[in-house]
């Protein structure tokens, strides 16, 4: 079968009435899941996967995929408006998005987030179509040593994420790494840092930590505030100058974030969360006025949103082409494929062209539907800011608790939310940012696991482990970044 015949089969599969309805239902539910704090795509896919048992294979994958990438759009909404990440991957959007909303630029922040999400997603789809085989081969080149060095670079670069003192941010990264080590040791199975609590054997929940450190801490900091400064938000702004100004400010960050997200998404084990943090760190490093970051820099909204959406698309490459889940959510997609008798791997495009191309084309249609769904609702989303905060925060607390509890049905996670909220509030008062802590929490266990695997493969020889060209390049970048960052910090303190 020729490539054109395969493409036509995919288009025929997608443009069936029931498939179009399934695609719309998936992206709509994905947006809703993203808006509701704490639920996230993992919990949503787990709950809704039984519905796909009655669908054909293509329809099942289109439905689940729509939920997955739809959450990336919806997660930005509460991050910007309420400083509560709808999903863990949108946590970095809080840093700049919420200050923009408070300064009366909520509509601009949402426009930038939705536009960047659309561009990032469509570019990620183009990467899937054009470079799937090539990127799959490149992903195979990454072993444990390469992943260790790449993630270590991400940890060091994350010191730039939080704003303020780089040394404080490095301390937060290390604190996040320590929190990520709570639970059972991967090799020995012995509990670590559990303090005798069996609930900690599986580690701390990233959702509970994010909801507490960002959401609950925000509520505690603003509990005496009557309302947001929403009166300055121009809900009816539809002028050409508004769109021209917004596009002019974000097109470069969107391009950089998209490229970064496409790369990291195609690497198994990374995914959109890491891509969004890395994109934010890169924008701050490249900014001519880095002091604007943390106070509503639109680049800090556009780049991470472009990165996490492009990564969400390219994360399908290792899943479809290699049968290796690009991230945790992709493991559910892999399970759905196997349930429906679809064998992922290099032969998928040949053995099931209708499923592969129907799924890829549904990404484009789904993202177009998300754009059409979200842009007209900007006025509705921004109007949330007009609700007095002292009336809004009880609802937010309830949503945070429901979302956190629904992930694993654990009341212990609610205590984690409360503790993380209190600690996050105290950290913010002490001028520490929780963003590097969250990235350290996510990346720390991965860094440890890949380091130990790499050392086992090198038979304990550290020199052999770091001698690979990719590993050595990443480690040199780590050293240079650490030296220049600390040097700049010390020089700034000397000037003061």
C-alpha cells in the first residue's frame, strides 16, 4: 500500500460522523479536566478508559488522546486566573500568568497561552508526520547515562525558574530532590524517609504537592484580599493593535518553546512537564531584562505553553513507533492500544495505517476544535476575576481537595496538601519560590534511577559512564551553567 493510500485511509477513518463526535467529546472533556484543579489527564484517562471498550480501535485512541492534549489547554486557565495549576505540567505558567492577570492583563495572558498552545501542538503534529522514524532512531541513542546528564542539566537550569536568588533556588531544587526520594528504594525495596508511615511507601503525590505549594499557599497569602484587581481588565478588547502587540511579543518565545518541546517530548521518560520548565528557564536566560520575570512577563507564559503542547504531541512518537511510553500518561495509551489488538512499533504505520493516520489527523482537528472552543470563552474565563476572592477561595479549596483525593482516593494526600500549602506560604514569605522545588521533586527520582542504572552498566566505573559524547556534552554544559550562574549571583551581591 502506497503512502498516499495510507493517508487517505486515515482521513476516511477520521471523517466518520461518530469519529468526529468522539474527537469533540475527548477534547471537551480534556479542557474540563484541565480547568478543574488537581484531576489531571492520568486520573481522567484511568476513569474513562472503560468507555473505550465499546469503541473501535481508532475511535478509542482518538478519544483518549483528545482528553490528554485537551488538558494542556485547560490547565493554563486556572494557572493564569487563580494561580492554581489545573495540571502539574501547567504549574510553571502560574509564575508569570497570574501576575499578568492581577495587573489587568488576564485576557492577553490567556490569548498568549491559547495561541502558543495551538502553534506548539500543530508543530508537534508536523514533527510526527515528517520525522517520526528519524526521531525514534535518535531516541534509541539515549541510554541511562544520557538521560541522567540531560535531567541533571534540567535541575541546574531550573535554578533560573523561580526568580530572585539563584542560590535560594538551588536550595529549593535540592529540597525537591529529597522529597522525591521519599518512598521505597527502587533496587532494594527498602523504605526511605518514611518516618514509619506506610502511606509514604509509594512516595509523595506530585498533584498534592503542586496543589498545596501553589494553590493553597496562594489562598493563604490572599485570604484577607477582598478581590483581584480585575477592574482594569478590558473584557471587550478586540482591536487589531491588541492582537498585533500580543503576536509581536510572543512569536519568538513560541518558536523556541515549540522546538524545545518537540525535542523533549520525543525522548522517552521526559514529556511536557520537563519541557515547560526548561522553556521557561531558557526564556529567562535569553531575556534582555530578566528582572521582569516573576512580575508578569508574557514570554514566561507563551514559551512553556508552546513547549508542553508540542511535547504532548511528540510524546506519541516513542509510544507509537517504539512501544516505549514517552511518559506516565502514555503508558495508559499503550495499554489501550494493546487492549484493542493494536501492536505498537515500527510496523504500526504499515499494519494499521487507518489507525495511525486517523489518530495523527485527529490531533490537528482536535487542536482546531480547542482553539475554536477556547478563544470565544476568553471573556467568560477573565470574568472569573471579578468574583470577590473571599467568596471564591472556599470553592477553590473544595476543588483542590476533590481533585487531589480523586487521583488515588487517599485522605493522606489531603494532609500533604495542607502541609505543602503551609510550607509554601512560609517559603513565599521568606522569598523562596516553590517552582524549582516542584521540578526537583519530579526530576530527582529520575536522575537517581538513571544514574544507578548507568553505573551498573559501566560496572561502577564513573569515567566510563561519563565518557559518551552526549553525556559529556550535557555534563560540560551543567558545569559551565553552574559556574556562570553562581558567579553572576555573587557579582550582583557585591554590587549591592
